[in-house]
C-alpha cells in the first residue's frame, strides 16, 4: 500500500475534471490499495477561494471526500512549526503546509505546482 497527498488543484480536477489528469495519476488515485490523503489545509484553502468566488466546488466537499474514500490529514503543531521554518521559495501558506506535512509524514504530494521542486529532499510527484 502506498500513500499520497493531493494538493487542492489535483483534488478539484479529480472531482470536477478528471480528464485533465494523466492516466498514471488517475490509476494511483483509483487504486483502492493506496491511501489518498487530503489535508485540512486544502479543505480550508478551497473554502476560502470558493467564498471569494475564485472557484466552484460542491457545497458538500467533506461528504464528497468521504464518498471518494479519501483520508483527512489533520494539521499538527509539528506540521505548523515545520511550515513556519521552511525557506520562502513558496509563499502560499497552504502549499507550505502541504510541504511540511508531506515531509514529516513522508507522503508524496501529487501536484502540478513547479515550486514544490525547490524543497529538497521532499516527496513530490509532478502532475
């Protein structure tokens, strides 16, 4: 069993436009032997952007995540401390939290964000 952390863009694509994702990524997400994590930071980020009218997702995001069989990854004090100490290659606080969580928990992030590659060593799968 493998574990993967989806960033917000990948989660939104998976829910709304899975055809945008490469087949190899779809296979990772669909494989029931893999554990797919969604960070609380991602849920928070999506909620903020939706309330600002910057994107649309279902008003039942938590239910959708549960129906998909994904696992929520809570934010710990250790995650917050690590994120605060990261170099400022990436200024998005939500993405910095994902980087911290992935680094501490050793869960590769699936993301299309090129800035993630600036954090080494860091488990990252480019989409």
